C-alpha cells in the first residue's frame, strides 16, 4: 500500500479544500492525468493503480492526524469536523486508455475530489519505478543527497538560504522521500524550513508549507464574474477566507503580464508575496521587485517563492541575485525526491472543467498550458491579453 494516510499529500490541497467547503461547496469539477515524458507506456500500471485507489479510499483521518490539522492556526473548527467524517470515494475516478496511453479522469464534487491529485501522482510514480527499476539500491541516490547537503553548506550564508521539500507527487518512493526529508532536517535544519507533505511535517516536527495551486484560480473561470476579472476574484476570495494568513499568491495561471495587471496596490499590500512556477525566474523576480516599488511597497518586506523545476545550484544562483533586495525562498521537488540516477516521470493531474464548462491554465512556459477546448483557450487568451506564443 503506497498511501497509508490521507495526510500523505500537500498542505495546499487542504487549504484549498477549506475554501471550497466555505465558498463553493456545490462546485463540480473534472481533472485529467497527463504524462509529459515521451515514449513511456504506463498502461501496465492500470490494474495495480486501481487496487491502490481502493485502498486509498478506505482511509480516514485518525484523532491524532485531525489534531495536527487543527493545530494549524488557519483551519476553522467546522473544517476539522468535516474531515472527521471524510473519506475519498473511488467512484469519482476512472482508469482507462486513450490514444494508447494510460488515462485517469477524476470527476465529481470539488469538495470530494480535491484530495485525489497528489496521492494518485505519487502512486503512478512509485508503481512506475517498481516496474522500471525493480532492483534499485539507492546508493547513488544517497551519494547525490549528501552532495546536496554539501552544496548548501558551501554557500556563504547557508542559514539564510531557505527551502522546502515540494517533492511528494513525483517521488521515487514514499520511503525515499521520508529518508530525504529526515536527512535534510537533521543535517541542514537552518535551511530546510518545512515540507509541503503534511504527513512528514507532522512526523518530523516541520512546518507544512503551501497556499494555493493553479486549480483554485482556474475554477474561478466558472465560479466568478466575467472572465477577465476571475483572477482578481480568486485572490479576493482567498483573502476573505484567510484574512491575511497564507499570503503567497500564485502568479502564472495566465501569465506574469496578466498577474501584474491584476495584482494591484491593494493585493501588493494585502499578500505577503508571490510564487513563480514557470517562465524565467530572473525575469520574473526583477519584474516583481519593480512592481512592488511601483505600488509603493518596500520589496524587502515581501517574499518571492520560486518552485519551477529547481536544483540546489539553480536555487542558489537565484538566491544570490535577489537575497539583498527581497525575501527569497524555494520549493524544490523532483530534484530532492527523485534524483536517484533513474529517470523520473514528468506527470501532472490538472483541472480541465468546472461546473460543466472548460477551464484552462496558460502559464509562462508553453509546455505547461492546460486545455481541452481550443476555442475556449483562444477566448481566455483574448480576455487576459496573452497571445499564443507570448
């Protein structure tokens, strides 16, 4: 059994679920799986994946797990009571084949499907590594992990270089993620400030780190006002729910240009910072610093979180560029939990519909665009003034 706790997921799934319970309890959604790695056949995993999903759906949160969630200052008591009764339902997940590829479709109430994404991706990743690398002994992985520790220690101010583990969904295995995060917490505790994984945060006494994902802003396309205003609507809803807490805004659902247009002086002063998940991090960081200054906010009081395909050396390069001008931190995923000498899968599960209509993600990287409806994609590009190829 790969997933043994409903806490074996990212904290931002719970923080978004909290908003869904209070603001959009009747929303219906669809998510679809995509493997971006070419020439990989995942169809042989289907039957075992179905068995893992059935086991996942047998889980519920025990009192100690609920107490840990309740200890997070931003969760209200009614949410904890809802989770006391909650379990996932396999009837919302369909496993099949499409275009000779493994297909996974999640369809149902947003409130009851939002927790599927991360465990399903972790299942696919671990089932694939078992099939592809059945005798991997992790000696090379441990050598590389030790090298990462030394890379951090070699920085001129390692205690000021802070990052979190964001590696649950594409990890080599649950056991390896456990070893990685345990090692980092022991060897460089001043740099490892937390993990997105709630189970590991609880087990190791770390801070669970995360706020919102693209799906939250995408869903606003169906739940908010006219299309061009939906990103601002999503940020307003988030601020209304958390009243200044969990104040890192995701910047690339449509594009940096569209984000800067919507993230006006009000949001610059209201949110603690922003997260970059696509595009050029240097261009993005410079643009954010200039944007804060233009909106009469001292950048040194705000935080930039970088989380796009990072390695320790790349994160250090970004840190040296910005550390004296704005607060900087990093979310590092696959480079931590699947840098084993084997080839990790590039897999995602993204929201594609909400309340019966398509939703899209544009991104600042063309390869990360999510859309199943070309006509609607063109409409979103027009609404947010993001021409194709820009």
